C-alpha cells in the first residue's frame, strides 16, 4: 500500500507526512529539518500496527 498524505487530516502546521497531527509542530526548525525520509516512513509504519 502506498503511503498517502491525508489532505483533510488534523495537521494544521503542514509538517506531518500523514496529514494527521503527530506532534511535529513542537519541533524546532532545525529538528524538523533533520527528519529524514526514513523518519517519515516510520510514521506510516507505526500507524499500520
């Protein structure tokens, strides 16, 4: 299954790769910039378990 961003999700800051709030709004710009594709992929995997 492809990882799709929920455009009508709960994320108001636009940082969540899923579209639903996962708390990334609390990260500093540097912390957010350091998120890798692997970090973003892990968010999808956690949501499937």
